[in-house]
C-alpha cells in the first residue's frame, strides 16, 4: 500500500480514510492504540452526518473523548503518536495551513476541546444557528484527518 499520509490527504470519503487508519493501527498497543481507535470511532460517527442523513443532534453527543482524557490523567506523552511538529509535507489545504508548526499534542488537544465545545453547544443552546454546528463538525473531521496524516509520516 502507498504511504498512509499521502493517501489520507488524497481521499475524501470517510470509508477510505478509516481503511487507511487501520494501517496506522497495525502493531500499535496500549494508549496509542486506544487513542487511534477513539479517533476512528469519531470519524465514523461524523461520517453518519457528513456522508449520510443522520441528524447532527444525534451524532454530536456520541463523539468520544474518554481515551484522550484518560491519557491526560496518566500524563501520556502525546509525542508518542508522532514526534515533531506538523510540517509542510502533510499540509494540503488552506484549512490545514493554520496548523503548520503545531505539535501533535497541541493538535490532538484542540480536536478534543472542539468536540467538548460542540457537545456543550448542543446541550446548552441547540437551536442557536449562529454556532454553525455542521461547519464545526466538518472542521473536527478535517483536524482528525490532518492528525492522521501527521502520524502517518
């Protein structure tokens, strides 16, 4: 199979991204595996809305951050996912450019913060259209894909 980082960026359907994520999971154990599986599950959930017709109000509460929170509580070194900062070779879109130079820990922390914020919005003010829940959910998907490309390099 080709380089996972290149393939993930070139493919848009979530099914293909998840298939390539399976390659990243091979041989992984412990916290790293749990975090990757949580990211995979979240991508699959997001695809229910972005590629299906599942209402966003049903998808958002199901997004998980448990493994991330446990890793934080255990002082997990997120650089174990991938050392170094996000570099030019994984940046393919204007959206991704804003994350150039970010560490793995900063990006994964941002992903989970955005998930929790979106869940809070849905719980506190679900009818407010100004929060653009769908755009936020799509941006979370883009950040997860960027993280996977970074890990795959």
